[in-house]
């Protein structure tokens, strides 16, 4: 006998898989530019492609029985053919009296086999007129010989068509969609599981996943194997009766004549409401089930977290997941701008814990060595104070300066050495034990953050090139020694994502004011907030709020209810990546006030004022404001121009004479700063109506 050809499912080889992955890289990872075989990432792609190639080879040699068992293990059940639903139009051609067509009226199409429909509700056809009603295809009654028994346990017999049963609201679905299963004319009963079947009981189990009739298995026990249920005798004929739909063969084009019993008005198919569908193949069932087997419930990016909350959290009106990459106030202190600071800058020293008005000392190259000048951070005015001069070993060159607080000597960095004030210098690697070799010389900048609630303890940052190293240290006179935790090397671009490309590599100086880092490079001075490797993602929640009105929202209304926090935790706890920390709470609301002068059309000044107030509270509403009415945008500043935009839409106002935005204290600002994790909160509106 010649061998039967095997289907070639292994039609995607190793190299096409690798090529397809490389073609996807520019769109998915534009920063990945090296696609050669020497790149470690390409090595990982090739390893995955080899594994997929092996799996496809194994799939190509899978038998139908093995495939059915795997589908059953995964709980994948192919859908049987479904009936069509048709809108039927009855017309009265006699014109004698109104006719009532009862529910369940049977209609047939021409041809063999005919498509049989039944109406789903009663309909009254007016005299000389017409009326429509929905009708559903009736499945065919099928009687099929499944085969003959070989008298072996756990025999399986598959009907030629997938049985169909209507969705009936029952407390428990039937054990089998088959009308009956007979063995030599004797009916055998269906069971939900052989676990409750008695020995030699004449019963069968319907395997929904594979669509098969299964007879009693031989189950191994500790002492001996035990037959559960009866096994049909050798040569016994197995017959099944069931109903099945015709699928796409039941399609009735609009206008198809339909015929009923005597007295039923003339009828024809008016419109296809739902076409009949053929029974699924195993491939179609696998494609459909793939969406359920691998739902997009894993939160990898911040957008994934937001999507899951928007889809599954009913107590959350708006949400945003933020790493806080931009400080709330992006104003750069005047003392860090150029001028008053020089553009060719060697380094800068700002006390991490200032004990008086904050200031900065800028060090820059001069004709005879390092030159310096002190300026106040707030207004940039110069000061003359002793003690800013570099020590002897740093007079000709200085790479970085670390100034912890006023009463503490500064730590100077030059080349591979560092020194506290006028003390003898030593190797940087000796001062910072465990420091990676790349940070042991020629540093670009050094900065520090004070550790909250810990005196003389700092998180120290050493910058070089496009990377930095940070670790927690405790200060003792003339030294820094490691505290809790470990040192970490990170990339500037990843931990300070708000920076421009110029400041992400080899900054001239980095200083901290409060919790904000300021990167100085050439004439640029940019603020950024450090995103720690262990920092929790902030899940910002806005509960359903009262509709826009003529009053400010209260703090209690903006607060996130405990029920919303619990719901958020339930949605995201199983979706977050292992080890990822989330902190849920309200946004950083930026409170502000509005002052405006308007010229009205109407004479009623109070009505004009009320309309203007409603428009402003509505425009700046956290969930209903903004230009699109979907809520004020996250992190969007407020300008006076936004007030003009809101008031221009008020019909009672002819013109807006003046508009200002002020902070919570009433000071006029060119703009109200809003952090990336923030929304606006309009506190008060002051409208002046001027009649002209």
C-alpha cells in the first residue's frame, strides 16, 4: 500500500521567522539599530525562532485524535451550525378583514430540502396592508448510524454533523444535545460524568469538546481495573438522533416566497437579520478561542494599566498611570540660568540641605585656572562670600563638587581623586567602596538627595557619559560610608525621561533643589524628577464627580472612595508584572482662581455673571471639561487664553475685556503649572460685568 501523504503544517521555517522578526524591529524598537548576527538581541530572536520551528515540526505530525484531545484539555468547543433569523413580511391580498398570524406559525421555502421557519411572536396584518415579524429557522431532525461496537472500553463515535440545541434558560443544561442514543434499538441514557455511573450501567457521556459519544471506560484502581458503565456488545449498531442546522445552505435572499398553512397571508423574506453559520472547523475554533485563552490582561505598559481600569473599574471615571517624569513646577531658578551663570561651566555646587537662602556657586575655566562666582538661586544676584575657592589640588581643574550642607566641607572631584575641603585627596574608588570602575575617574557631575527622616543620610548620584551610579550613604566628618541597600547603575535617559537628548549625556553639572534635579549643559538648564528603579507606579483615580455647576468641587468630592481603591486593587493586582509596585490615589490637583472682565449683550448683569461662572467651572471640570468635553487633559497648564476660550462660547457675553489666572493665594501667574500626574481644580471665579 502506498503511504498516505501527510499535511505539511511545518510551512514556516527558521529563517523566515527570523526575517519577519527583524522586519518588525524598526516599528517596535526604533532605537535598536544593529540587526546583525553579532547583536545579542538577534541571538535571542534566533533562539526563539529555532524553538518555534521545532514546535511547528511536531504540530505537522499530530493526528486528528491527538489534536482533539489537546483541544479538549484546553476547553475549546467548536460551535455547531447556527440557524438563520429572517424578517418576514405578511401581506393581505384579499382585503376582507384584519388577519392575526399566531406565534409559532410555520413557513416553508420552495425546493428540497425546504427551509422551515417559525415566527417568534404574534403579528396582526391589517386589511389590504402588510406587517413584519421575525422568524427563526427550524433545525432538521437527523437519524444517523454512528457505527458498530468493537466491545472495547471507552469507545468513541462521532456524528457527521454537530448537534444543535436551542439556548433554553434552565437551572442546569442537559447532559447531551442528542435526542437519543440507541444500541441495537435500546436507549442508553446520558450522564454528565462517569464518576457517578454504576458498574455495567447502560449509559454514555457526550464529549462536548470533540463532539463524540463516549461509552464506559476501564478505570485502574489500586487492586484491579474496574469497568465503569456498560460496553456495547460486539457488532452492536450505535444509532443517534439529533437536530442540526443547515448553516449557510439556509440563506434566504430578500423577496424569497414563503408558504404556510391555509389561511396564512402571503409571505416573503423581507430582510436577513442573521445569516446561518456553518459549523466551526477545529482551526476556526482554535482561532476564536485564542482570544479567550490569551486575553490582554497583562499590564506591561502604563497604557495597559489604564485600559484595564477603564474597561473593568466601574467606580473610576478617569484614570492615569504615571511615573511622575515631569516636576510640578518646571520653572528653573534664576541662579541656574545663563546668564547670570557662565555658559562654559566646569561644575556647580548647591547645598543639598541649605540652612539659609539657597544659592549656587558656579565653577568655570579661566585664564589662570578655575574661576568661581556665587549667585542666589531665586533672583540670580551675585554674592561675595569666603570659602568658595577650590582647594589646592582643584585649582587648575575641577570635575564635580558635592555640597551636602553649609556646615560641611565640600567634596571635590578631579580626575580619579577626591578630597573633603583642604584635606589630602584620595582615590574616588577608596571613598566610594564598591563603585564600578567606569565611575572611578573623570566624572561629569555629582549630586545628592537627602533621605527623608534620616539626618546626615543621602542618596548620592555620580554621573558619567550617558549613565549614573547611585547608592545610599551616611555622612560622618570627612567621609561617606554605605548605608542600607545596594548601588545601582542606570541610564540617564531611562531614570530622567523628561530630559532633552543634549542633557541625557555628559552633563556639565547636576544639582538638586528640593527633590528636583537640574541638569546644566551649555546654555541649557532643565528640571527633571528621578524615577527610581524601585519606585511605585502612581495609579491616579478620579471618581464620578457632580456635573459642572456654579461652585467649586469640594475636597470630599475629589477624594477617592475606599470602594474605588479596592476595585482598582482587584483589577490590577493580577495583571501587573511580578515585582511591580503600584500606589493608587487621587491626582495632584493644581488649585487656581480666575478673574475676568466681560461686556454683556443682556442688561441683567447677574444673569451674565452666573452664565460666565457656569461656563468656567464646566470648562475646567476634571471629568467634563476641556475642549472636547471629556475632561481636562492630564498635565495641561492653564493660561489666561483658556479663560477667553471658555467665555467666548457664552451667548450672554459680547466680548471678554480681560482675563487672569491666579494661584491659590491670589498672585497673578502667566500660567498655572500642572504636573504630569495632575489635573486642575478651579477654586473661585471673580467676574466683573462692564456695560458699555
